[in-house]
């Protein structure tokens, strides 16, 4: 049997949604052991003068707790 926990991260990228998700997973892996997946809960963009200037995501990261 295993037990998992979910934590919420908010991540911003000036490149893309994909980059924001990848940065969030990379950061979670620095702190959490046993990261097993993530769910993109929210997406939004920042706009300035009619152009997208940043991409933001809220992700739910799942990790398995140590025995």
C-alpha cells in the first residue's frame, strides 16, 4: 500500500504554458521525493499592449509519502 499527498504550486513563465509546467515540476522535484504526477488546474496569461507577456499555471503535484 502507498499513500500520496497533493500540493499546489503557482508558476509563471515568460516563454509558454509548457515551460511553466516544466519549471513547476522541476522545482517540486528539488523539495519533494516521490513526485508521481501533476494536474494542470488553471491557466492564464498576462497581456500588455495586446501581446502576451507571461503564461501562468496552477498545478496540483502528487507525490508518494515515504514509508
